[in-house]
C-alpha cells in the first residue's frame, strides 16, 4: 500500500525535495540520485539538499555534483519531501529547517530501527539497502531503467552489502543486481573507484591511526579513537571509517568493532560493527541511535574518552 500511495503522490505533485542522513554513505547518495533521475524523467522539479557537501571521492557518481549542501539563506519551494536511508528525521541535520509540517513527507528506508517519521513510510528491513527498496518501488512504478539509474542502484546495493559479503545479501539482492548489470555497468571500475584509488598521503596516515587500536574484554571488542587533529590530515578522497572496519574485521575472535570520532570537546560520533550474534542496533538504540544488527551508529554528547567508557559499559552488559 505504501508503494501505491507514493506512486500516486508522485503523479499528482510537481516539486520534490530529497534528502538523507548526515555523513551520507554511497547507499544514501545513490538512492537520492536514483530517485531524482526517475522524478526528472517524469518532468518533475527536483532539489537534493544534504547537511554537508558531497565528498570528492563520490564525484564520479553521475550527477553527484547536483546535490546541494544546506544554506540557511536559501529557501526550497516543494510539494513533497522524500527522505531516504534515514531511521529518524533528526538525522538529516540542518535540512530539518526546510521541512514544512503542511507538506507531504515520505520516508524510504531499510533500517530495522526506523521510527516511521513520515506521513507515508516505505520501510523494508529485509532489504539489503535503501537502493534495493528504491529498486522495488521503481519496478512497481514501471520505470524504465537507464544506465545512470542502474549505476546508482548498483553502487548503493554493492556498498551496503560489503560487496555482497554481509548477511543482508539475499537471493533477491542478487536477482536485482543481475538485472542492473545488464545495463553495461563495469563492476570492476566501480569497485576500483570506490576502494582502490587511495592517495599515498592518506595511506601513510591510515597506518598511524590503525596501529593505535585498543582491545577489551579478552579480545572480543576493538576500539579506535579518531581525534580531530588526526582527521584533519586526511583528504576527502579517502573513506577512513570504512577502511578501518574492513581492516578490523580480519582480526580473529573479535565480536564488536567500535570507531569513535571526535566531533568537538563534548560530542562524539560512534560507529559500530559486529560479527556473530551481537546486535549493535540494540546497543546504538541505548544511545538514541540506530541502524542494523551488524552495523549501527549514534551520537553521544560527551568527550571521546567518556563516550568510549559509556559504550564499553553497555557492551559489557550485553556480552
């Protein structure tokens, strides 16, 4: 019913605002761009506004430079707002200032912790990614796939499944990807642009950061602290957190991986990953965050050391 209502609303309205969560990953960005391509093909006016500018490492994505960053002095006129890949409205950051209560709000997501903040909620927790949810919606709308549209959907699904290695990868995921790859997408080229073009200076700094991880609870938990000073040495071409998680996942017997990022003296961003049965979505929820069983995050209004202590205390309770 949600798909049917969304399709009807798209037909009846002309101007659309699209946004996603702060610090958007490829799934979030690609879902925005794919939806924009579809809406524009119908003759709609579309504005994509995010909390911050798109990182340069994602500029290879078709139309990525069309995404605007929030500007308090610029008003966006729209009929319908669509938020993708976001579990709660507060996670879109300053873009909340553009959301008008009298306008229709559509929520398209796949997070199990989604709080159904929209007037219409298309939330599919069994889907691998927001891009997979969007594919199902576009298929229902009888949308004709183009190469650029297929490219965005493919990148969103590929990245959110860890290149099809995570447990959210299903038979349906592979069926969708098989269809997308028929549009002459180079999987090798996409993977290389996302993961294999690392500036040498970033690699050197990464080696310094990764050597400073700490282990807790008999080696079951690994924590990495990212201080502002260290972060300032990396370029926008390098996905530091994603690379850290990829490296840490190879450590034997670790169940929980935590990356703490210093936002300022009293604010810490926490990203978590897990293996086996540990549910980091429940852990993140204790700090008013959310996500998936194996990948979640939250923001803690404390300094980085205090935030780590709080997270470790909650992990110990669950372990």
